[in-house]
């Protein structure tokens, strides 16, 4: 391996949120990181800082990360007050040191929202998102029960739009960016992805009602139409999907009041 | 000596699976809820298995080390998933997909397993579409396909460059549904740290809660491992940083045989290494090879020039030159080695000289920039983020990187290991890809195993287990396993040495890449075994793992995983050393044709090597499962 030689090395000061556990008091701690290759990613810079801490027997900075290519949604840093940092359309792991000036002070915090309690340092608990998915973010299709894949044509436009929504990586940046800690972009993306497809129609009403009520129970706030969520989204998912979800929710709510229900019990021979 | 009965059903190849399904033992619906199955890992194989088994009525516990099942590394697969649908009317069939996979694996995979994989491939696409996976479509609303390396038909289904993400989110949605219905107990942020074997059968696992540090015992009637591959033994790879071997390695140390550990896939199209701080390598999907052309300058002295100034006649499109019938779509192992040979000749490009060009200028002329953007836009974006270069203007630079491991725990036709009750699915097992995996086949295997194989085959085992007979977690085997884990954790924390875990991971990775990477030699492997032994000794003496056992401690998590990687690395070198031939991803320099292609030895090595643990510090035992080919003739693999 050969270190890159063409780029001028930089040094930065980090202000990092350290918090030992969910109940502990947190505080900012300063660290120096010197002689960094600007092509290094921000998380690789944290690796280097942590290696030094570990070498000295000190507790390394806990941070969430995994794929390091912007698709798993694990990384979740507030970088200088912005979810996933200064650039549009990328996750924390896709932020490179060339984005910072030599001598910069970089503030790193966890995503902050009441439904995302801090577990340690820069790691927060986003299991509320899983609970929302469990309340309706699916099309029921048991293995073995499907018809031929080409039996239901899906117009290309609908499939493409569904894919735009389906790209959500579940990182929670939308919640962290919102002053109300609203999860509406996240929920709207899943509701829209499935609701746009013919396969998703049978459960469309149940889905939106179930997911929205679980979202509310988890303590996420409402949308006040400022769209910080879309701006912070690493996949740039459009806030138009929120409007779409609101229409779905309204229609489903009305239908749920007026729709006739079968009174028959189950059973039979 | 382990019992390696592959339990391949008798009869003609094309009838085996149908007949086996008809003969297999069934568990009656009322009894299913009395059986509990643990599924470790929730990627494509794990999620699909957990939800399918839950839908059938089994009680399922899904255990993942991530904070959500949606984070599993299946999510990062880009290019696509193969299926023998023949929607393009270009002559595809189950037999062709079977044949391509066997040939692609360089005749080192089991015929019966691969044929089954090709058969169920068509059901996978149906299942995924029914779940709402937004595959690419044509204007008429039908599914689109593209071609992929190692095949001459167009059978790959895709969702932009995020096929793995969409398939995983499909499987995750099915898992979420069953969790919501109370059919699956989902346990996140728990790492499996030991397998519990009672009376020779797998009956549970020990997990460590990664948030509190507490150890937990889980009993079950059967255990399924779907914990992915072990490519991070090389430190630098396209795997997620968290991907690890711990679950399968600890199962190996409890008696499960490890099949063909040396079979690793080096993917030809990754972004080259840029510095020694690097934590991972990023893949550029193989689908790019559909429209991109790979070249290096013909003359060494042109390597430093701006590629746009080098005229066509001074470029060597080496894959098109060497493999005219497959060209840029030659299989991964073949393409990777060709790129390495070009760089070894001194014709590599980029700062390090370890790179070749992947050029889209012809495709842009043909399709327009917008056309290329529609097919590959997100990949060009990724490339730009990492390298700060615009690949619409100047060719990408790529180099091979570790991407997949074909080896894994040995399993029989039912996907059960030699430890009864322990099943292994997806990349974690060894079964379907032989010595080299074709592109878009990993997603296929993961979902085949989870949706369409294990739901049938697990019944064959469980029907022989008395309902309600699973042991209590107070059983001595559970206590012993938990104590084993606790003492290892204490040793790691107690070493209080001078070097961080990453230091050892990097050194192991360099050793493995140098001696057990794209080209291997007897002398190099022997040296590596020596050096890994010394590294292991130093690791346990000199590693520094701060913090406590009873808290969220990422250094401790990494230390446990690296300790296992060090041991696995040694086994991989042993396997590579004893396999005195070249096949697929395993290239021994001593065994090659004059043109540098792999020279197999079918007389002596047409078998699976299944390694059996013999105790700490002892040389493991190499068991052999012979491979018999009835439907295909073993021949020299040619893509020329």
C-alpha cells in the first residue's frame, strides 16, 4: 500500500459529544487530529483518533458505522450541526476530510431526537423505525404464494417513482434535521413506495393508518412544511411523498369510518 | 473423522429436488408451534428464512448484531439477481443457468445443489415482485433485464444500482410483518458468541448484548446461521466494517466442518486503494462492464498521461483482446487476474500503478450522457464522492478487491452442517458457487436458501426431534459455553498491551493479501502460516482493549472478531497450501498454463476440503467430499 503523496496534509480539532450511557450526563471533549490525508473519510479519521486512544488505554469514541458506502444507514453523525455533514445527498461515511479547511474545528454529535435516545457517545437507538415498519411497512406475500412476476405489468413511471421512494436507507437524518423531530419523510417514503405499486393496494389503507399511528406513539412530531428533512436526506428523497402520504392517510381515515365490514365469523368446514 | 454424507437424493439431476420435496418428512401444523428455531443474521438468507419459517408456524427467534435487520450487508449488493426466466427470449433455461454456474465455479460445486438453485431462481423473482420490490421495468410495464459477467444471456433483474438494497428491504418487510404479528422474536444488537451443542446436536447459542455487555443463553430445537462471508480477514475489502466470521468460526470450533476456506472472490471493478489509513474498498458494480471498456496503455511510458490524450490505437483493451467471445464480461476471477497481470507488467495506472481504466466514452457516444446516467448514475456519484473525479469526463480507475467468500461451513443437500440441527444459509455456507461465484448469483443464493430451501428441509430434521424436547438453558452445555465466552472476554480486556485491535487487523490483512490473495505460492503460504502464528501470539499478549465487559464497548467487539479472523486466516492458508491446483479464485502460481490461466487437477482435487477442528494449537483435520459430475462434463474453462 502506498500513501497518497499529492495532497497536502491537514490538521483539525474535534469537539466530540462523549456520554458513557443512556442515563449518564454528556459533555463535549476536544481531540486533535493531525497530518490527515484529505482523501481520508471522516470515519477513517475517527478510526485513527480511536487507535491513538486505544493505544493509550483510553475509551475510544463510540460511533455507529458499517458499510461505509452510504447504503446501510448505520452512520448517524451531526457534523457541525448538520445531519451527515456539509454535503447534500451523502451519508456521514461519505464525508471526506477534503471538505474541511486545515485548522478547522469540527463538532460531532449524535442525531438528537427524543425517540432516538443516546446509547453511548455518538450512537443513538433508532429501533422506533423498526416498530413503524412492523406496523404496516410491507405487502403480505408468503413465500410460495406468488404469481408469475410478469403477470402484473407495472407502468415504468410508477415503478421509477416507487424506486425513488424505496431508496430510503432508514438512517434518521430526516428526524435529526427537523425541529419537530418528525419522521414523516421516512414513513412517507415507505407508504409511497408500496402504495404506488399495484401489489400494494390491498393493504394500502391499513398500512398508512398503522404506520402513522405507530409513528405518533413513538413520540415523533408533526410536519410543519419546512422540508429540512429532504435537504438532509442522503438519498434526497422528495418531500412530495409527505403530501402523498397525507392524502393517503386522509382517504384511509374517511374510508375506515364508512367502509362496511363483514360481520361473519371465521370457521367453516 | 467427520461424517460428510451429502445426502444428495437419487435419480436424474432435474428430478432430484422435486422428488426430495415429495419424500421429505413433514411436521404437522399443530406441532410446528412447539418447535423453536433460532436464526442468526438477517441479511437476505436470514430474513427470508425467519419470515418463511414463521409463516409456516414455527416459533422463530431472529438474532442480529446490527441495530436493525435492515443494516445487513446484503444491502450493499449493487448489480442484480439472476433468474432463468427467459423473459428476453434469448434461449435461457434452468439448464443454462445451472451450467453457467457450475462452469463459472470451475467445476468445484455440487451439481445437485446448483441445479436446485437454478430451478428456484424463477420463484425468487415472483416472490420479490409480489412483495413490492421495485425492479427496473420496460415501458410496457414488464420486467427489464441486463447481462452480467460469465453469461451470454440477459437474465439479470435489477433495481438501478441498488438491487441488494431493494431485495433486502423486501425480505426485511416480510420479517417486519412477522415480528409485528408476534410470530418472530427480533433481538437486535446481540452478537452470537458461541454455539451450544447438546448430545451432538446444535441446541442453542450464547449471545452478548452489545449495549449492556450481558451474556444471554438461548435454547432452540434447531439453529440457523445466516451470518455472511468472512472477506474481512483481508482487512481491506468491499465488505461492511462489521462483517465478521465469529458466528461460523465459533460453530467450527464446536465441530462444524469448514468447507473450502481458501475460495475467495476478488472482484475486478473496485476503486483502488489510496492510503494506509483506509478502512474499506468500494465496489463499482460489475454491471458497469456491460457498457464500460477496460483498458491500460499499450506502452508503459503512457501510464502517467491524461487518459483522454491517449488515442485508441495506443490503448490495450486487454479483456477484449484476450477473451474475444466474452470480452469485458469475462468472469470475475479471470478479469481480476488479467488486470493484475497488466499491472505486474508495469502498465497499471494511477498514483500507485495498481489500477486499470474503465472507460465510458464509447457508451456516452452511443447512449448519450443521459442514457449512461439513467443506467449507472448512482455508481458514477459514488465514484465522484470517493475520488473527487467525474467519470463522465475521464475514465474510472479500478482495481480488484476482496468481495466474497465462496467457502464457508460445510452443509449437506438439506443445508445442514455435519452437526445435526445446525443449518447454514447464504454466503456463510460453502455450497453453490464452487471456486468462483458469478455476478448476480449471491443474491439469488441467499433468497433461494431462505425462501425456498430451508422451509422444506428443516422439517426433515425437526420431524425426528420430539416436540418440546429442547434442553433448558440451565443445562451444563449452556453454562460451559457461557463460561468459555466470559473467559475469552476477560483475557482480551486483561491483556492491557500497547497496540490497538486495528493494528493487528491491518497486519493480518497485509499478510493474507500478499500470500493468500490473487496469486498464491507454496513458499508464500508456508511463510504466512508461520507469521500468522506469531501474530496470534503477539495479539493475545500485546493488544490493548480499553473499557469494561459490562458496557457498549466497540473495541471489545472488534477484538473478539479479529481474534477469530487470525485463526481463520491460518486455516485459509492451510487450505490453499494443500490444494495443489489452480481453480476459480484459487490461483497457485505453480499450477498454470503458459498463458497464465488456471490449471485444475481433476484427478486429485475434484473434491470439497472440509476442515475439522481438532483442538487449540492442533493442526485441523482435512476431510474430503468427492464431487461427481453426471450432467456436465468437466472441461478446461474457456472464455476465449
